[in-house]
């Protein structure tokens, strides 16, 4: 991102030019039109941001006034006026153009999740191969175990329902469990070895495609997110307060993740040395527990950031598509809409 673009992204036009030069009547009209252009942008609550338009209409009105101001200049040797005119023109050009506003950390995190799902799909594919390699005896054993397991559930639920003191809510819950288990055992008893093996393979194959689609959707969301995060400058100005809130939430998120990683780093292995009466020594430490805790805390920090990115990318994409593009214009005039994307 260029320094000028970064400045405007933060609402950074700064000028002390505020008084009409009464000694030079030649540029008085130009100055008055310039001030009118600034007033068109309205009040934003921050001095430097007051020069930035927040809507397409404000941008058009402000540009019209600035063009008139530029045409009204009689004395171009007034360098201060010329500089502030150029700065204002730069603000307008930035406000009219589209700018990429996507966050790299979101893209990277979601891409990592997509790669993980593809890896899981490969693991699930190995499981499918194992299911396909089952012998008839193994399939029959699994089928018998599944029937026995469901029957044990039914027996347990029957015992629970035989108790008169359970509440109506609990009884209704167990009756639902009983109904599901009865239906399940009926389906299991309808299988033979061939059909049950097909059922096992199909279920494993469904797991493969589930993981693949999770991965594919991650990368689809990345593409949509990048496309959605291309607002015009005036939309960036309009949503600047929201962006500051989002930045604050991101700091909180990374603060939590950092605290978890810091907690992991603060854990140390304690070694206990015991000296026995015969002069021998034994060493015991809690390294396995400590390393497990370290891994758990770091893994939790990573999972929090990854899932936060996956949630944020959906919200940011939907909001960006709704706010940053005129879909009614697409329906009325697709060619004009395509030109608008430039």
C-alpha cells in the first residue's frame, strides 16, 4: 500500500488553510468555492476527516465545486492555495476509486483450514480403502456388534422408563431415545453382509466428500472475500468507525491467543532428585504433563484464531458484497456494473 493511499485510508488530509485571503481579491472566489467543497463533506468528528466525502452524492457535489474553484483561480502563484487545491483533488480521486481492504491474516488462516480439510480428506480416503478391504467375517462381526450395542441401549432405556419417579420431561427424552434406538436396530437387522459392507463404505466415502467440500468452501470464501473487500474511498470513510472497532476486536483476539502462548511459555519442567540411603539417586520430572499442557495451550490459541478468521470471513464477505456493489445496477445494466468494478 502506497504512503498516500495509507494516509487517506486513515483520513489523513491535514491543512491549516482556513481563511480567505482578503488582500488578494483575485483568488477570493476560488477560495470560497473550495470552502464550500469542504463543507459538502460534512462533519465527521475528527478534524482531518472532515475533508473526506462519505457518499457518492457528496463526492459528486464536492468534485463539482472543486472543479469550479480550480477554474476560478486568477493567481496561480499563490502556492498555498494551489497545494491545498491539489490535496483536495487527491482526496476526491481517492474517494472515487476502489481500494483493496482485505486482511491477510484472515486469508492465511482460512487457507490453512482449507489445507487441513484436504489433508483430512486424504486420511478419510485411507479409511475408505480399509472399509473396502473388510472380509465377510469382519463385516458380520461389525454388524453383530452394532445390533448388540443398540439392544443394550434399548434395555437401558427400558429400565429408566420403568422407574415411576422420573419427571415427565426426562420420560419424554428417554422415550425419544428408545424410539430412535428401535428404528436403528430394525434397520441393522434388515442388512445382510453385502449390503452392510456397502453401507460402511458409503458412510466412509461420505466423510471424504464432507472434508473435501469443507476445504473447497474455504477457498471459495477466500475468493469472495477478496472480491467483496474492494470499496470505494468514500465507503471506507463512511465505515471508518466500524473499522476501528474491528481493529480493536482483532487486538483482543490476538491478545487472548498471545496470552495462551505466553502461559505455555511460562510452564517449566520440574525435576525432583531423590537421594536414597544406599547413596543412589533417582530423578523424576513432570515433563510429559508440562509438554502436554504447553501443546494444549498453543493448540487452543491456534484454533481460536483459525475459527475466528473463518467466522469473520463469512460476515465480512456478506457485508462487503451488500455494501460495496450496486446489485440493482447489475440487474438493470450489466455492462455499466462491469465498468463500475474497475
